C-alpha cells in the first residue's frame, strides 16, 4: 500500500525548566506551533526529544501530553526504544493505551544485536506490546552502532513483525535508503531522517521524512517540496542549500543545544537541554542569532 505518512514530521523537543525538570505545560504551545507550521505529524521522545535522558515515568508523561495536545490535528508516533526490551515493550503498551498513531524504536544499543535475526527478534518483542499500532524501526547507526542494511531488515522482518509499517532512516547512506524505496516503497512508510539531504531522498522516490529542524524551519522544507513537485529542481536545490547552511551553523554550536536555542529564537521556547548536554550560554545564544541572521535564516523562514 502507499505510504500513509507522506510529508514532513517534526521530531519534537521535550521542554524542560532551567533546573532540568520537565515543563509539560510547554508541550501545548509546541504542538500549536507545529500545527501552524504545517507539519504532517509528530515524532516524540526520540533523539531530538532527549528520550534517553528521561526516566520511565517522564517518557510516559511526555507521550501522554503530546497525544493529548495533538488530538485529532496531528498524528503522533511515540519513540519507545530502550536498552531493556521489557521496558520498551511496556512503553509500547502505554503508547497504545493513549491512542498514539504509531510507535518506533531504536535497536538495543548497549548489548547490541549481533545478527540480523537477533535484531528482528528484538524488534518483534517490542512491537508485540502494541499489537494495534504501526511499528517503525528507527535506524540511527551513528548512535546505536547497529549497521545492518535496512533493505535486508525489511525483507527479514516480513512475517516476523506483523505490525511493521516501515522505518525512520537517519543515515547519510542515501544509496541504502534508495534500495529500501526500490524494494519496499510501495509497502512501507520510509521516513528519511537527515534534513540536509531531503532533496536527495525525494529524488529517489522517498515521500516521508522526520526532522529536528522542521520544528523551527518548515518554510525551507515546504519550499524544497514545492520546487521538487513542480519539477523546478534548481529552486528545490536552492532551498536545500539553505538547509545545509543552516544546519552547518547549528552544528557549530553543538547541534541539539543550538536546535533548542533556535526554537526559542522563532518564538516557541522549549527550554534548555538536559545534562549530559549543555545549553548555550547567553553569549553563545546571541552569537548564534547573529550567525543565523547573517546567512538569511530569519528571512528564509518567513511564511511564503
């Protein structure tokens, strides 16, 4: 069947107070911002959401808040991956009880699956906790150290994970994503997860994407999709280059801490990151604003 999540989903932030406590009251404004930005859905409690820096109870609270605030306006996929398969399965059960649109999970990443069958068996254990929800494997090998070819995974999982609906592919190996699209694109939702390579994914038949910078820079990605859809590759490439330049600046300031700072700069403060990450100090925030302004970022994100 064709992908059911075609479009761009935001990998949402988890709001914190300055002392590191959850700030659940900010999830409502965050969701409202994403609705107004025109995203196709929300991917909560993943890497951008600092899911692995949350306690079990906090992950449940965050999931509940995003599903409640999104309501019928946006589908919410809850990331439930964990080093413990039993806890991941429990998080999957909880996500289903909330009415989430789907669940996703990374591979266990401390004791890692040594073979592809071991990975499939691990994912099957997690997915079984939510037998009524679509399940997505979250492939992010730079973080997990699990490097199997995803086209092989999708083939190996057939019949083993009844709820398997696709994967979130966060890797620069576009050729591997292309193999997935060619072999499995008609059957699965294949979310591409590298914002600075969105156009590359579209050019090889990808439709769906999940991104961190979609939180605060959706006009850029809307423009990429418009240009590509109209057959104006030069226009699409111009906007993709702007994404590349924006991401380059943000990575110069540490990545995720800068992403959260950028979110505040566009008027939707989700608070700082949590240790072991370090938030930007006030001087760095000012310099980030200046650097983003110098490349034209605040002009780029004005609604078309």
